[in-house]
C-alpha cells in the first residue's frame, strides 16, 4: 500500500470543515453537545469528595500525571511529522486551538455559576479553587486519541485509549476535577477533533 500524494489543505479549507462535518453527522454532533451540556450543569456533590478523598499519591496516578498522559499528545505530533503529513499537522493545530478556546472559555465563564449549591468552578481539593469545569487535560487526551484514530486509522485507538482512560482517571484521583468536568472535557476533545480532522487518503 502506498500513500497517495495529496495537496496540502489550506487553512481556510480546514476552517470550513465543521460545516461539512455538520452536514454529514449533525445527529452525532447534536447528541455530543447535549451530553456536554448535561455534564456541565450536573451538580457534583463536593462534600462527598472531601469526606472520602482519592489518593493522589498512588504510584500509577503519579506515573500518569508526570509522564504517561503526555504520550497521546507526543504521538499526535510525531506521527504526522514522520509521515510528512502537513495537512494533518495543520488540522491538529486548528483542533488544538479550538479545544483550548472550548475549555478555557467555559472554565472562566462558569467559574462562579452555582447549580444545586455547587459552584461549577470549584475543584474537589478545596473550596477556594477555580476553573474546574471542564477538564483541559481530559480534552487534550481525548483530542489526541480521536485525531490519530480519525486521521490514520482506528487501530490507533487500541494504543491511545488506555492512556486516555488513565489520564481521565488520574484527574479524578488527583482530586483536580469532578466526574462531570472530566466527562465534559473528554467530550469536548472528541468533538473539536471530529469537526476539523479528515481521514488521510491512502491507496
């Protein structure tokens, strides 16, 4: 099998991909947005977290936080570089910027919002904390997973899914995010990547 030479997609073409994705997959997009909305407004019981906090010092948690969680991101950058897939690199860059906006914007907009007695910006580790919702680490990990799977083949999911799952789990074990924030972040990462990334053509 040889890779078909394709013209490098322009930035403008990449930025118009969400419209095409909407036309092809509008139901999936709507359902994902609905799930993100549900996760965002779900009032986590922070007192329950503090009565029985997770153990952030567990070896696997520390291993994930200090090293493993970066593997997905490194792979998402390295694979298109090795393959000289400049369109893939551009799509990754756009999806990354979109993901940063889609996570850090709500982190600040929702920080002071209170639902069911819970401030959405409050993290499990302390009442004076901020920017809980959504989880940026979770978004980054799931975006890298979906980028590699969508662009280069779903076999990549077998390699990146365990790291993604560990990253989401570690954020909970670190008492850094509520479950709802991790779910929202993970879905945001999947969504922005699905909107901007296309399959690499091979023959």
